[in-house]
C-alpha cells in the first residue's frame, strides 16, 4: 500500500514548482503572454518607473544668427512617475482522503493518478479564478444585485448574472458575500450558493433572508475587505484599459497620459469600423499597431461573421467554413478567452502589460521547511496541502491599449 511518504515523493517529482508554474501559465493564455518584469521590491510592494512626459526643451534656430548667439529653450527632462503594485495573494488548498492513499498500490502510475486528480483539479480551479480576475475590473465585484425583498432567492442584474453563470464565476457550492462597494458583507457574509438560474437572473443563498438593491454586489468570500470594501484580487483589463481609473497609485487627473487610448462603452453591435477606430487611436498615441485583439466567445463569433461575409469563393469544391479560431485582424492576433465578458473587446499591446510576482507558485512546505507538501489534517481521515501564488498585473503604459465595453 502507498503511504504518505510515497505520495509526498510523487508530489515532489511530478508536481514541482516549475510544473506548477507551467500548468498555471499554459492554461491561461493572457498570463502566458504577458512579460514578467524584473522589479524593485519594497516590502510587499513592487515598484516600477512609468514614463509620463517628454523633454520640451526642443529649439529650432534660424540658419543665420547675424553674429548673435541664439538662445535655446530651457532644457527639460523626461517626466517619470513611480507606480506601486501591491501583490495579491492566491491560495488553493489541496485535500487527499486517507482511503485514497491507503488504497493505492505502491507504484508510480497509481500514485500519480491520486496526485493528478487533486492537484490538477486544484490548479485548474486556481487558474479559473486568476483568469476571471484578469478580465475583470480589479474590484472583486462579480455580480450586481437587483431588488430582493426579505428572501434567500436573490435577484441579480441580468447582464452580470449571464456573464457569471455562463463562465462558472459563481456556481453551486460557492461561498459569497453580499455588500456595498464600501463593505463586502454588510448584507450577508459567507453564504453558500445553490440553484443559480441564468434565465431568471437569480441565485439562492443559505441562511437568513436578505434585502438587496442595485447598490449591492456579490463577491467571493474573502475577495474584498469587510471594513472598507477594498479588493484583494488582481488588477484586470477593465481597470487597466481605462481612461479614468487610478492604477499603480497614479491618477489620470495628475498624469493624463496614464490612461488608455480609448474606451468606448456605447451600447452597440460590433462592427469592423469600431475595431479599426480603436486600433487607429492606439496607433495615433504610440505610433505602432497594437499586437493583440482579446475577445470572449460571443464577440469572436460576431467578428467571424463580419469577416466571413466578405469572403468570396471561386469554387465550392473542398469548401470548409467556420474557422472562428483562425481569425486575425489587421496584423493583430485574435485571442479568444472564454472568461472575457460578452460585451467586451480589448485592443492590447502585450509588451506594455506586466506580470509582477513574488516568485513562482509554490507548495506550503517551501515555507515550512523540511518534509513533503502533505500534512495530516488532525481529527480527519485526510491529508492536506496548499498552493500559493503571489502576483499582480500591471502596465508600463496604458495609452497603447483600447477597449469596447458595451457590445451587444
């Protein structure tokens, strides 16, 4: 029979920190493409320099000066600001039941199967949480509520409910808080979700009845502060590609260049002209075409329909169609990310996004010291561990990105 040391050995050999990182990034197409930055760290914060202004000491002089020296404009300097990025902390507990260990034949294949079921599943779930955060607004607000009167059947904003339920951001068994932007659980805390209904835009929660309005939001428990509502989640594309949101501690009021090239939130159908306009505004700002078009599956389908309608065929022999995954647009790769909201489309320059980390994802025993990742959960017939990842998503510049956030 396999014992705990055998499982720990398999975890060390099969699920090293390198493989944890490889699995994490390989399953997350945006995270995989964003460059990691060598940064200066102060405590739990990473610091980066941001270029926010030019040297305006340029002077044009006449071809002859009549013998007099021509004065030059006062020398300026490149304007720099310092962005501070607080790491967000992501933990995924792993639990392997004792009977699974005791019933495993002591060979590599059987041990690997036990490990893979739990670790692969935990990594996938961690990945889904990070993917959701990357394409969100960095505020931890997952679903806006509607009007609920003293009930456990909570009414939700239809658009938010559709996005969340289709993507599994909130599902049966999830622990959620309900509160305001300033207090995550002022209405309810740590309630278990059941019966999410995408058609009715409702979900049922455990515990006592609640009363909600459009000023209330669903958050994952611990995703936001219970005292001031501040988010503990990653920055996301919705607050990075913004013309108004503060990012890295730098405000757009103080540094107008610290803003996206364009964000169009108009409720409208996707058109090729809208994408050309977003692309042009980025190019106008930075002088080069952005590299990536990031869309959810709904707008990927809409984009393909627009492009396919322009295709002409000389013959129907050997004809195939529906190559949605192969679409590109004006020198930009089209990256389809299932977690992107139905109404969003991003025009990005990936080189200008930053992945700031405090190291690769790691097992808890990296901090504890000697021994394997698994520990006995006292009082139970189970063994537990934890994968931790400390990271933040940032930007070198924001004006090399644009977005459409009101697509129908």
